[in-house]
């Protein structure tokens, strides 16, 4: 999790000021659900929330950017909570084998990611577009809590069936893959979320299975990498010092004139 997200979380008031804090987020969420984030100003948020300008900056020092980050961060945390809730509802004794248990885990993971997306697609999509346009997506998109929840789920009956040192890799790859599929739904409204969730479940099952102790190599030996020759070095014509200087001068001239 990025330090900026930790800082913004620390600014959330526990008692005094909490009503104003939540009013700001509620107003912003309502606006972002109906309009492109770029069309929304801080004044719009202040008017709807009824909060003073100073109060807003106490909780969101960078204004609209921080509000968008906090809203998106709250979705990240909600995914982890939702996943843990699904896990607690499963009767693990009913699973017949590892494959069925892994199917449960994959289904819970996909459901937690896509569940909230289905109920707030426009809001999340507008936030996603805004954060990407402002180079904030790398700060906002974290999976720490969801990964931790999945790791914890492996402590259930089949935890011993997984290679301990493999679990971090399996968990991270699975979570990031499913989150990546969900991001397609944020970027392209034409994609059916139900079909994307189905894709995510199937890939999740395959990825989670790669951590089992007695699993063979997931890809097998195809004899391609070893048998095929590697790419040769790219060769260029040998240039004399005078020719190199001439080319350099032409490059610099283009840069000064601004032409490509």
C-alpha cells in the first residue's frame, strides 16, 4: 500500500469531524456516479456536502485528487471484507477434494471483486478514468488487504496441501489477475461483467491450483525455449566518427526546431 494512502487513512476522523468527512465522500460519490470526474469541481462537492473549504482540506490536503483516492481505496477495503464474509459462510467439511475447495476460493475471490463493481460500475469507472488520467492509479490500486484475506483463507482445511513458500506468489498472481480482468470492465462498459467474472473464476481456479504440493510443472516441457535459437544481436552499419557527428548534429537540430 502506498504511503499516501496510509496518510489519507490516518486523516479520517474517528469522532469529531466524522460527519463532515462522510458528507464530503457521499457528495463526491454521488457526483462521480453521474458525471465524468473531470467535470466535477471542489465547489460542487462543497455546495452539496455543506462543508467548509477549510474542513475539506483538513481531511483531503490535495483536494479532488485525494477525495478520488479515498473513494477508490474504500472499494479496495470493501473487497477484502466481502471476500472474508464469503469465506466464513462456506462449510468446508462439505468439500470433496482439493479441486472443489479451490473452486470455492476462486468463486469467492471473483465474487468479492465483481460484486461491488456490479452495484457501482459508473462510479468506479469514472474514478478509475480520473486516477489514470492524473497518474494516480498506481497509488490507488493496491491489493494488500485482499491478498492478506486470501492468505488467511489458506489456513483452512487444505492449507497444508500448499507449498508454504509458493503461497505468496500464488496469492499475488491470482488476486492481480482477477483484479486485472475487473479493470477491463471499468475501461470498457461494453464488456459484460457476468462474463468477465466467469473468466476470472476459471483463471483463478487454474492459478490457485499451481500452489499444490504434488502438482506437476504447470506448463510442462514443450521443448520450445531450449530447442529454438535465441534472437541474434541486431547489427548496424559501421559509422565513421565524421558520420556519427553529422547524425548527432541533425538530431540536435530537429530537437531545437521541435520536429520529429
